[in-house]
C-alpha cells in the first residue's frame, strides 16, 4: 500500500477509536475496505453483527439497504454509509408503492410476504419475514403452511428456494443486474478451460447458470465450501470483491472469476462506490447518515427480528 494509503488507514483507525465506531464491510467491498473493517461478511452475518454491536457508530461499507437494515435494528445509533448513492438494482426493482398496490389488488390471496433483505425499509415494513441468501431455505421452510407465499424482489433466488424447499411461491419479477450478466455460455466456456475446478455460484444467478454449478450458496457459505473442498481451484460466479476475501482466507488455493459475455469478472457499480477516502470523511463528519421515520423503522423491525429469531 502507498504511504498515502497507510496514512489514510491510520486516520480511519484513529477516527474509529475516537467515535467508538465499528466498521462493517460486505464481501463485495474493495480490498482496501475489507482490510480495514472489523467484520467482513454476507448480509446475514452483517445483520447479526449490527444487532449485537456495542459501538455508538456503525460505519457500514456496503449498499444502502444494508445500512438501512443496521439502522432498523439500532434506532439509537448513528449509522453511516460512505456513499449515499451506493444503491442496489434488485432493491430498486421493487418499489414499496408497487408492492403495496400489488398486495391490495391480490387481497384475496392473503399473501404471507417473504422479502429478501435486498429491499428498502418500505418493502420490509410490508413484509411478514425477511431472509438472506444464507437462510432463505430455512426461513421459507418455517413459513405458515396454510398461507400463499409471495417472495420479493429476486425471482432467481426465489426460484432456487422453490426447488430447494418444494414450497410453491409467487415471485416478484426483480433481478440483480450483476448476477444476470453471467450466461450459460460464459460459464460453460470457463468450465471447459478449468475442468478440475468446481463452479460455485450465487443464487441470484439465472437458473441456466445455476444448473452448471457444483454449489449454489451465499457469499459466506462460499468461504466454508471452498475451505472444506479438496479441490485446489474454484470458479467463483458472483461479484468480484468475493475473490479478495477468498484469496485472503485461502492463499494456497486458486480462485477464478466467473466471466460475463463482456468482462473477465463482474463488478457491482454500487458496491464499488465506497472508497477509503469516503469512509474517512464519513467517520469524520458522521455523514451521510441513515435516517427514517420511527413508524416505518418500527414496522420494518418486526420481520427483521423474526428472521434473526428463526436463524438463531
Ligand atoms: P450475500 O448475502 O450472499 O452476501 O448477498 C448479498 C448480495 O447483495 C448479493 O448480490
Ligand atoms: Fe444489489 Fe446486485 Fe449489487 Fe448485490 S450485486 S448489491 S444484489 S446490485
């Protein structure tokens, strides 16, 4: 790291101490942020950390819905996101007003709404329970047997969960713009080049890609799968930040990025908006911070707490 980088890290660590802050980072963050974080993980691990932290300030290096989730669980704490424009295409694919109208229009179905955590506080507030990719199968298995299930917003994750649980669900037609860029052809090609390497894919990928995978799992489970597996090389079909986490934890193994039709690996433009400089500035000014009306927060907390209870 450059001298400038070292100074920046020192500044961040000093501000962190001064603010009594914890730095939480998603597995898709850039290498420099992962290295300065107190905890790096998937959405489930980050939610658990956010629900148990003793810090006064949560510096959330991820995307908006993740920091909003931390605020939902910690109304009295300051939650900061280095770049407020770090959004999520999947979350954007299900505006709360659209879900509300849909539920009204289909009131006869009396839906039990299961929302993937990649959604806004407004969508969470309309849901019965939240899930992540790490616990979706378990959560859907616990949903009331006598209710019609509506799964929002990711149709690909929802389809995978239907196959895993055998539980029919109606699916919102949302998708992650990063994961749908992997195609059957692009993954088949890399698999032919590395026939010895198991293919590990995130469940936000399309069914066509998932069918080529040896393992479909959350980003955190990718770590334990590759640790436990005897293979020396793996093809990783998810966002590029994951490769850093895998290489850091398993330096003796080789991780090959799953390519898209256009690129050798896939970056989430939202996750990559956060930088060390923006993190330093946010810890300094405690802005941008996440705020929401208390009535919305309190309603959104109910399905979040139920998820944490069912995941324990
Ligand atoms: P994980 O919960 O598996 O880390 O996934 C989060 C995400 O945004 C995937 O695109
Ligand atoms: Fe959202 Fe996809 Fe980026 Fe994950 S990778 S934060 S689902 S846009």
